[in-house]
């Protein structure tokens, strides 16, 4: 919405993070940092084989070790919908890195020493850890994670491709990738009678309380999850991970608080990864660049334990018009950890394949890649004709082209050389669904006029806490300083997870509703606010459930300039720019931070991040930050983001579409396309390592 902010701290103003001073002074407490007397430490013992049966263990002989848990002695858990949470319940080993024992000791050092001295007796079995395009286990999942169908088809793609004046038939592959939040998955657990308290690093305390309660056979009210500050999640903390269950189990056994922070190397097998993909994209077009056919067929993996069906081709259902189209997803079950959410799961790898293929078609047709996109802009959802609530994709391309300086570009590859560098530029589109999830909030004004807003939201580093303060202050029409928003605690009114870029929309809807209801109560008040205060609660669930999801997306366009060393193939991203239409932007400072953070993560996907599988062990050989390179400041030379003010009240009352993920959706393709423009080399298996360019 274009309405100017009305006062300092209002929606639309660049309020600095409310908790920033706590974080930079070290006063903010993370999950294993709460001061506590008489606390024990746990360390995991992980399976060295990908498939087999654990028959016996030798436990450490160490006075400092309080307990060594394994399936032979661990407390029994209830079944839940996630078999990876059935930790230490069975002798069956389903993936390398699976926790097979837990050592609990008086000190961290003793726990680690104990874990290293545990001897495992395992009957190893043949395993299969490698995804291939023609894997014999490929099957069609009943539904994708999103609830969408695995396959869609319209018209006759084969006939249209055969008749097309120009076509591309390309296969892009992406490796497994690992989310690496700075704060690892970590939990402090203790029991108070039959009730469980968890200081836990996660993306949704309400959801975690519910999942943990199910596993321990408790009522949800018996599990209290405190998640005040979180050092990143990227999707991997969106559901309960084994560390939380293990810490709670250990605390039950030793009867004192237990801290478990996963070591970095354990994250690679215990908290999920982005599935590798093999994606075939076929495009057919007329000579003047009007698409007649689009096909996007995806091969990806899941585990033997749990079906995780990611949705890379779903984004292709929404991007471009074409009468003949198909999308498909095929899965295979490997003896590997289950893939999980990682920032823009589905959309990030899917858009890479689609937007690189579009670039290849533009080159074939000798049409400017932006112009090609303009010629295929749909009026309505391409597959089912649903109107878009708003779609400013072309406006993003135009804004980006202007700000980045696209005009006058020589479309021919390998033309621009400066010293030893080949220079090139690339563009790619982006879309991400505008989601909302049910949440509840309450707002209380005390007799002094101070307002406390409660919602079990969580700030994983996004600025969510800050924007909720802004939303509350605006809805009440009071100064920001008069509002305190409490989040990060399952005892607060139930809220959805920080996932799917839905936080601002979902929690914001509840907070806005509660504050408006309180304001309404205040307007009817004849005297002062009573001593006990005034409270209003708002549950957005009915309205959220009644909302029509189709046709609601955020859009963007990414632009990259790269230079490639002519001798070594080293790629540097000289400039990276994102232009977005994401509804209303609540806080330009934290929004920009989300955009450029995700774009940087996209740079990692294009160039640096690669989990290298050793099929003989079923493990990634580079499972630490020394060898799995997450982009750092030195990798980013110039980066910026801009956005179009967009008024879309249909998405939710605040008009926000969500900004957490769209920055990683198109940025990898823009970089890969720029590398082709610089060098003339099309790399279709990511990441683009220098050896692939020589
Ligand atoms: Mo995000 S991967 O939806 O937590």
C-alpha cells in the first residue's frame, strides 16, 4: 500500500531490530545458554553405516558418565507421524548418521569422550544412497508436500514440441544442500513432575510442543517450549528434530536438566537437507518467441522412513502461458536421511531449471531474455484460469532492468573481456506463493496505557519481532514505545511456524485483529482502563481457512553480473540485484535484509554449496563448514534489492505477501545465465564449479 507512514515506528518505517542490542551485547539467551544449576550434557553416537541392524553396544566406563542410552534401555516413545523422531526405539539403522546411542555426562567433555568410546556391534546390509534419473525405485507420490498433485497435464506437449519452430530439451541437476544456521539445533530439557520444559531452537514453539507431546504421550499443555531467540533455521527447524526428543528423554532418565547442542557435523545427517534433483525441461515456441509447450519433469529423493515429496515443478504451473503443458514429480526411497525443508523448498531448485531453460530458448531464438518473458506473460493462472490477486512480474523485470542497467546489452555470449576476466550478465524471474497459516494473538492494555501483545510466533533472525511491534502499534494507533510483543513461547496464544514466508501474514493477521478488537473495547470504555487491564483475543483461523489460496503469489526478478577468470574459471559475482513485488513492505530495513540474505544464499546454491555424496558410505564427505562453503562477505561484492509498492488486500488484511524465501528463488538462475553470457559455457549441473568452465 502506498499510504505514507503516519508516525515514527509505523508500518513502512525502517525500525531497527527491537532485540538488536540484546544480540550484539550477548545478553540474548539461546537454547543452551540459560544459566542453570546441576545440568548434564549429552552427546550423540551416530551410525557409521547406512543400513543395518545394531546388535549390541559397549558402554563407556567413566565416572562422569551418567547414562548411555540406546534402544536396549531407552524409554519407550509413542508413534508419531515422523518416524525419524522414534529415536533409540529400534535396532534398525535406516541411514548413516542416525543416532544409535546418547551419552549423558556431568560435563560436555565427558559426554563427548564417552560417545567416542562407545563400541557398536552392527550387522551391515547393502545400501542404496544414490539418486539417478532412471533409478529403478522411482514412483509417483500421491501428493506433494504442498498438497498439490504430483503431475499435471494439458494439451499435447509431444505434438506441440514436434511442431515448434524452436525448442529446448535440457536437463538441470542440483546436488543435496544443507541448511547451516549459525546456532545449531539445540535443546535444554527438564521435567517438572510429569510436565516437560524445553528451551529449544526451532521455528515454531506451538508446533514443537504438539509434536513432542505426541511422542511422549502427553497433553500439549504439559509441554512448555521456550524459543526466545533463534540463530537461524532456514526450514530445518520447522519441525521437531531428534535433538529435542533426545534431550527430553535423557532428562527423564537422569532426572536433572540436560543440554544437547548438535555438533556441526551431526547437522548434516540429523536435521534434513535439500533434496538433490534431476530436472528435464522442454520448451517449444514459435519463431517470434511465443511458447507453445512447457514440460518440467522432476526426479528427486526421499528416505525409507518418511515420504518427503518436494515440489520443484509446481512453480512452472504459475509462470508462463502455453497451451500444451505438463509437470511431473518422481521420488525414490534411498537409505539416506529424509530430505526436509530448506529455504524455498521446491521453488528454489525448480525455478533454477525453468529460468535457465527460458534463457537457453532466448539464446536459440536470438530474443532478449526479458522480452521473451514479456511475450509469455499470462493473464490468469496458466493451468486453471484463476485470476491473480496481483501479479507485477513484468514490472519487476522492468524495474530491475532499469536499476541494474540491462539496456544495450550485447546478447551474444563471450564478447566482453576486461583483462583476464570474461564478463557477463544474466536475468531470471521469481515467484513464491503468498501463504497464511492459522494463528491467535491477545492484546492487553494496563492502567498505565502500556500494551502487551502475546503470540507464540518466533523470530529466527528475520525481524519478525520488530514488525509485529509495528503492526500492533498501528492497529492500536499508539506509539511503538508503548507496545511490548511477547513471542517465542508455547504458553502464549497458539501460532503457526516461521515457514513458507508466512510469518508476517499469519501472525500479523492475528496481532492486527487482537489490537483492533482491543481498540474497539477501549473506544466503548467510559472511564479509565480498569486496574486489571483490558484484554482482547483474536483467532484468525476461520478467516485464514476461508481464504482462497489460488492465484496469490509474490513475484520478483533477479539480475547478476559475473566475471570469470579466463585461465582458472574462478567466478566472481560482481553485482546481484533483486526487484520484487511482494505486497506491502512492513519494514524496509528488515525486508531488505531478508531479500539480500536470500539472494546471497542463492549465490551459494549457484556457485559454492555442494554436499558431495560418497555412495559407498551413504554420507556426504564434506559435512562441515570448512568444506561446505556458505557464502561469506568476501563472496559478495555488490548486492541490492528494490521493490514496487503493491496494494493487494486480497492476500490478507495487512496486504503482505511474504519475503523470506523469494530472494533465493531466482538468484541462482540469474548467476548461471550470467556465467553462460560471460563464457559461452552452459553448466547444467549445479553448483557451477570452476572445473566445469574449463
Ligand atoms: Mo522455510 S524452508 O518454509 O522454513
